[in-house]
């Protein structure tokens, strides 16, 4: 028998498990999908915005894999904790695949970045998504103006959440605390700012268009900023997504002036060619962001012009990308934020570590969409299966779940997760809503214990 641990139950982990069970070369294989959280699905549960129900429905596909008889979900297990490093995992499992994503935000590296009121956008996402690590986080949303630095899909998500009426979110699984904070929000202006032009923005057209469909919200774009982009005048040569993005922005820029229509409560300002150079404020909080105007440098990048502008904001959300973090016992490339590998095989000084693999963002960096994880996972699975003859039968610790418990972990198995689901459905029903996520570790683990 070949026992494989997959570390992480998000898309890359589940797709890796799926690739392993669907192959026919090693029929005697058991997959244990380990996660630090007692809940599966990774960023599909804790990163997809609550109003994106179609994307969140991907959980149903992931669920099918995790319910396979040869796949075992084991939550509340922290790989890398004392007593559960790579060597200890290799005593329990014949092979280990790390699918741990990119856990931290990139930093801007500018003065004032750590002032009160300046946050990574992912902290805001974790808060409204009920990630248990964010249970103590509070966003009072007393700001009149919020500045979102970045023009990717996460930036669009947080901009939309700041602008959407709370009543529209009541039907989602958003926890009650953030829902109440959004209902009391005083935010009137949200500025989403990118250092490059509209043709280089990383958001998708579907996400962008959603901003224009929010009830009571006006989207404002400055034609003179769009015109700075050489591709704006003739977008025909752009990739399809960038071309559609430019067309949407052109439509907003060309809409007749005349002020916000009656009944509009909020304004979204999309700004381009502005590079943040300092977050201004004091111990009491942020008050503005200072930007330098940039211009195309002729080589696909931008250069500073020496002209500056301040945008008022009492809340700053920084959304400039993710970065992988070192994993205990694994080599790590600081420059790329990834684990060195060859076709998924982890390399230490160019030599493969026997039985140790990577897939997902920790393997290739934070690139692509959810579906990009499929071919990435398949490549790693092929490498693992090619090595199966050398790996099978190596583990000596007996039953993996019992071995994890002996290592000091308190595993939550699939019935525990089903108990959490039931508790969330019951809580939502008691609030007069649909399913509502439990937002803290204590509540999740208490619900899971009901299964035993």
C-alpha cells in the first residue's frame, strides 16, 4: 500500500488527491488530506467573496473528491508543528505533498505602511470570510474614504464589499459581526489605485463589471488617466481579457457628466498610473496616501514623473499580491517565495528529497486562477507515482490518524466537518438567514466534537 499525505485541502490539495486516485498504475493507494483548519476547501471557503456563490459552489466538486473511499480528510492538524516535521510525516506516510499556498501578503515597503488603519487586503477578506485566525480582528468602518492599493481581483473584491449594501449580503454565509459592521459603515468613497495602466490591470472583466452593477454606487474613471496608456487608444492588439477591461473602463469614462444620480450612496474611483510612496498619518490612524504620478517607460513598465498627489483615506487596504512562506524542514527560495522543485519533486541543493513533493502556489508562485491548479497537481502526481516503487511501504507508524494523535494533534475527521456544517446551518436558521459561518476556533472545534 502507498499512503500519501496531502498538506492542504484547498483546490491544489484536492486536485492532487483526485489525480492520485484517478490513476490506474498504483491501485493500492490511500490519500490523507491534512489541513491546519478543521474545515476543508482552503481559499474557496475563506478567500472567495461571500456574494460569489457560483464560485463558492466549487466546494461541491471538491467535496466529491474528499468523500471518495480512499481519500480521508484530517483537519486540525498542523504539519511542521513540533513533533510533526517532514521526517516525522515520512514515518507516518510513504509520501508527502505540500499544497500550502502563499500565506502572506507582499509589502509595499513604504513609510507609514504599518500605521493604524492600514491593513493587508487579505486581513479584510479573512474578517468577512470568518477565517478563525481573524476572529479577534475588527473593522469598525468609521472611515469616510477608503483607499485600496492594487488593481487585481482581490482589490476588486474588497472594493465591492466596502460598497455593497449589507442587506444584499444578508443571504450569504457572511458572519453576523462583519455583516453588522458593513450595515453601519460610513464609507462614501472607495479609491482603487494602480501604479500602471488599465491594459495592465490584473482584474478579470467579470469582476470589473460587477462594480458597475452595484445598486446605489457610481463608478468614476478619469479619461485623461486612461489616455496615458498607449494601448488604450487602440486595444485591438491586447489579450482578450485586457481588451474587454479597456472597453468597460472606456464606457465608464465616456458616460455623461452631471454628478451622482439621485439615491446614489457611494462612489468608486478607479485611478491609474499612481505609485504609492507614503501612507500619511500618526498614532491615531491613517489620513491619506501620497502617490507619485507614473508614466509608461516604453518597455512595459512605468517610471516616476516627480509629480505627487494625496488621496484622503482613513482606511487603507493593501492588495499587491501574495507570497509563500518557508515551510519547516523544506528548502525555500526567498527570491520567488517558493519551494525549489523539479516537476513537483522537492529539491535540496539540486537533489530530490525522497518522497517529498509540492503543488499549487508554494510550487509555482501565486499565479493563475483556481483551474490552473489542475495541470499543476497532475504534474506532481505523475512524479509521485513514478517514484511509487521506491516509496511504498516505507511508513512504519501504523494507522495514520492514531499516529497524528500520538504526535500531539487533535484530528477532526470528515464526520466532525459535517457536524460543523450542521451547526452553521442551525445558527443561520436561528438568525433568520441561510447558513452562517462559525467565525472562531472555539465554535468550530466545539461543533466538531458533537460528532464524537
